[in-house]
């Protein structure tokens, strides 16, 4: 099995990043309300946490909210929200042409000698038409989109989480059978295109342990989608499963894939999942908190990184009083930050 296409891609994630700096069950998408922010002058972003060499967007929604609350005299709340604003969070480029937002992020990251973190989320028939519905207009539209995505990254160091929900929605039957072959083909092509980039790592989304209880049922679909050519797979995107549960689940998926590594979304799993109202436990559940800060120092040989893939404070959808999927919800963000453990 050939896991990498270039000699550079064979370098472990931790080494690469250090070099760079020397749905229905996930509510994944940013939705139509998302906005990709630009970069600020070099040196204006907070210093990254130890072990997290990713770029911190100085104009994120959380950073902007801090300025607003400071102007309103809500200084204590503004201080709490720094727990989000000062951490690297993935950017979800949107629109028919994702290049402008990606280029701004890459420019900011390169100036600060950091790595950009992105989510590619535009697969046709996205989210089965639910809260994060949308995506490219057919196969050719998607090919053009991920081609522009890759073009905008270029030679810069980057990590891309590819298509949250896409494989899991095939496994759970939400994506109808007539779209399965096309989806596998498009995911494989997207991985192949992104892996041509000399300094880009790609992790294909694989859902979470609450969504697809049997990890072995993901193995063949992930293979069909081209995970063997990726750097690994991603788990818990936009969900709330605990680190322990995700690690154990990921180890079983990895075993089925011959030892593939994975990354975990820890953006909102500090309190674990909501235990009641299971059908809607993924959608703006109350009482949750930020999880482990982003880091490539995980202490687990299979876990390449803890990442904040879901942007903490973005709504999962119009449930429990939330705005549309991907819309910034400052009071929910404040709750996540306030309940975060040291």
C-alpha cells in the first residue's frame, strides 16, 4: 500500500508542522451564514499554544466579538472569549470560488511561519439537504471547486480536513445509492489533487462513534473513497464525543486500514455528549464546553493532532434557539468558553 505520493508527504505530521514554524449526526457545516475572514499584519495574532503550530485568525468572529464587548463594557465576558479567539480554528472556505479566502489565510500564516488549517466542504448533495445543505452543482462543479482550493494553497504548509459527513452519510444510508459511486470517485480525486501539493496534509472525515457505532463498517467505504492516498482520517468533526471514546473508536478504524493515523476535533467536547434527546444531541446541545486545545502533541502514536475543526460558537442549525447553521452565536460561544476547564 502506498500511503504517500511524495517523499515530503511521508514526513510525520508533527515533523512537517514543526518545520513549517521553524450532519445529521454532526451538524458539520458552516452553512450559508459563514464568512471567511482575511489576514492581519504579521505579528498581530496571538502566539500559538505549545504544540499547536497552526495559524490563529486575528479577525475571527470571536476576535471581533471581543472588541465589540469591550466597547460595550462587557470586559469580563470579552476576557473569557479569549479562550476561543486565541486558539487556531479551522477555516471553512465557502462560495463558488474558495480561492480569495484561502489565499488570505495562507498569506497570514506564511507571514507568521505557521500552518493553515482548512475544511473542504462542498461535496454535491451535501448533508442530504438538511441544515448544512448545499455543495457544488454536480461532479464537474466539484472538480472545479477543489481544483481552485488546491491552487490557492499552493506550496504553503496546510492541513485539510476533507468533506465532513460525506462517507458517514453513505454508510448510514442518508445519501441515496445512486450518488454513492460518484461520491467515492470525487473524494478520491480530491485527495489525489490535494496530495500533489508539496506541504499539504489531508485527512478524510469518518464521522464519530455515536453516529456509526460499528467502526468496521467504515473501513471499506473509506478505502473506496481513497483514504489510502490520504494522510489519515478525521473523527468527531462538529460533535461532542469524549477524547477517550474517539481514541478507542479511531484505533479500531485504524486497525482495519492497516494502521492509518487520524486527527480528532476537540473544539466542543470538554463535557462530552448530551446524554438525553439523542436524536438532537448533536445540535447546539446546552451545557457543553471547549475541549483540549489544538495540539500535535497528543501522546498517542495514532493521533496526529487535536484540532478545533468546528468553529466554537458557530451554530449547528436552527435548533434550541440557534441561528442558521454556521452563523456566529456569541452567547453560545461564551457558554463554551466559560465552562472550559483549565
